[in-house]
C-alpha cells in the first residue's frame, strides 16, 4: 500500500476531510492517507484543532513536515483557502523526490508561482482545479470558440481558479484583462485577440459553476459542471501517484497563473486594461 501524507495550513477543512475517502475508493484500498501535519490549528469557530481532526480521521498527526515526508510515499500540499502559504509549504515537498500534488490555488500571484517552480527540484508535481475533470468540459467542442461567459460562486482570490482553468482549456491564454464593478462582485473581461473574449462573474456560494459558449458559426453550448468531477480528478491523482507523470503541464499552470495575477491587478484598477505576462 502506498502511504500518502498531507501538509496543510490547518487540517480541518473540506478538502482534507474528503480526499482520504476518495483516495481509498479510487485506489481500491491500495493507497491511503496515513500522515498529516498542519502549521496552525483551525481558526474557524467550528474548527477542530489538528490533533482532534487527526484522531477523528484515524490519521497519524506528525510533529513536522520532515516527518510526514520521511514516512510517506506520496505527498499532498493542501491549504486550499490560504494560497499565500504555498511558497513555504511547498519548499520541502518539492525537493523530496516524492510525487506531490499541490491543491488549488497554486499561488496567490505570478511571482509566488515562479518562486515555487524555481525552488522545485527533481520532484514530479502538479496542481489543478478539480473542475478540469468535468466530463462535459472534456467532451465539448473546443474549436472556433469566439466568446465564453463563466459564472461561479465565491470571491476572486480563492475561487477564480475554478473558472480560469476551464477557460484556459477552452480558449488558451488571454492577452489582457479589464475589470468593472466593485470588490463584492467584480466582472473580469478577458481579451484573447482575434475578436475572442470571455467574461467571468462572481456570485454567492449557493450559485454553482456554469459556462456558456458561442462559436464562430453562431451556434452555442453550455456547461453546468454537474458531473462527478471530483471522482475523475481523484482517479487522475491515483494514476499520477503510481506513475509520477504529471497530468497537467506546468507551462499550462503558469499561463493560468498569469491570467489570475493580471485579473487581480485589474480588479484593483477597474476600468484599465492590464496586459497578461
């Protein structure tokens, strides 16, 4: 059995709560999350301390990142709601030589993403939004798309990745971005050149992810992201842990991070076009 270790900002969060069971099921009990370490206890009012979480989950709580890395065959760096911690949390795992998945969002900005990649050495790793593995997205015609409208829940810093990653799959890398609206509900307009564009809108958490597309011939299509994409994602994660071959190119991740970084800058400078590096 392959033993997997979690490295997290704090352990009582939705991803850490659910990934262990997904991995057990997807691997037919051949892989298991056995070890975990969190740098702080949960700051949430209803959050469990790391020790209480580990006891509840039946996972061994380690005293350091080094202990998790030493005992594990594969690693997952979590901290899904605190991407600003990824630079530090990735330093040791990404020089360990052990296959490592880095949870969304890879980094809070492009400079931090570059630092993570520059620090990595001789270690297979990848990062991804689980929405990449929606069956509708995988199957839809991606040729001759002229405009896309993305709608999703949450706020820009944490949830934009779930719209940008499918958008990048559909249309590639944008050239520039402009923001309108305020901090509560910004609208991002991405310009891809050649009369191609996309809009991203943010809504409350009870609104699901959805996307509408229009093609050069005038036809349209929609995506509701209602497939069991987490199960498909977990299958790809299991395959990666077996082979050490990342399913997502780091070049694609960096292009997505460029679009996210520029989108954040645009949101702080509404009405001004921001070029994407």
